[in-house]
C-alpha cells in the first residue's frame, strides 16, 4: 500500500465515513452535503491518524515497526507537512460547503486530535475518553448535516461506549512499548487485571442498555436481531478478557470487539426508519 495512504489508516477513516452515511440512511436525507461530509470526515480522520503516527514514531518503532514512519517509507518531516495539509483541507471544505456548525465541529475535532497526539495519549484514561468521544462525534457531525441531531447524540453515545472498550483493550495490547516510552496508560498504572475489569464493564453496560435505541423510537425493531449478535460478541469478549488478561488474549479480544462494532453499525443501518418506510 502507498505509505501516504497507509498512514491515514483508510480502514479507520472509512468507519468514520460509515457513521455519516448511517445518519443519512436513518434520516433518509441524501444530498450533496452528505457526500461532502463523507469526504471531510475521511480527511479529518486521516489527519488524526497521521499526526498520531508523527508523534508516536518512537513507540511505533517498538509496537508497530511496519508503519510508514518507523519503516522509513515516510520521513518524519514529510509526515508533519502531510498532516497539516489534511487538517487545512478538511477545515476549509467544512466551513465553505457545510456551514458554521459542522465547520466548528471539524475545527474542534482537529484541535482535539492534535492535543491527543501531542499530550493526552500518555495521560491515564483521558486519551482513551477523547478518542472515544471523537468516534461518537462522527455520528453527531453526520446528524447535524442531515438534520437529526438528537438521534445522532444517542447513537454517538453508544459509539463512544463501544470504542472505549476497544481503547482499553488496545492499551493492554501495547503495554510493553508504552512502558518503554513512559506512557501512563491504565494497564501500566493499575495492571492488566484492573484494565480487563473496566473493559468488560463497558462491554456489559453497552450490551445491556443499547436496546434503548429501539424503545426510544430512534431505530426500528429490525435493529434488535442484529444487535443480539453484537451483544453475544461483546459479552463473550467480556468473559474472555476477565478470565485471561494477558497481552496475547488482549490482541484476540481487540479483533473480536472490532467485529462486534461492525455488526452494531450494520444494525444501525438495518434498523433505519427510512429503510422500513420503503417496504
């Protein structure tokens, strides 16, 4: 893969695009603004990933040596300029084509992503909370663009919860490299067992409360069967991480939770009131 594409982690950026598209599907609004919003959220997420790699190049040399900067495929200087260009492009597009409120959301997201990469990533839990907040904000951004702000806040909250569980598990994965770089993550400060308990707590809470999106009328009954699959994935992951909080198992659970997150996203789409109205 081209290193300039790889450094923005297109898979993660596409997940942010899916958040916007899901809000369009849920609302039944398909306009040029939605397309522009998809481009903007892809680029700003790419910025966040690129600037994170810029500041994390020493840790990545241990945990992820195959990434573009530690592998030497992109210089540190080039990565910095590339990150700046992505930030400028996303902000200019948002304010020119989407309006003041979406533009402000993108600007705040840009500043938070930079602050996270530069400072907060090494702070106990704060960095995890911020990244999860930004994940939920992708849905709110899409909701603002298509005019379903309240529903997008509820959905964004559950996106926040599911991302928090994976953030903690990822810290468990990366504990060796983070220790060397002096990061103050939850597994380093309080141990792997305590981290597994908190991750499992997020998994269980999200699983048991997420059907409320149906009962509030935000999503239709077709959301529930798909959600059940995700719940089984999350609950089994919670049991597994509690039984075995090793780095090796954390790596497995991280992938499993990501699958659960994808299933949940499918549930959001399947449970769209707009799709139900077509039948």
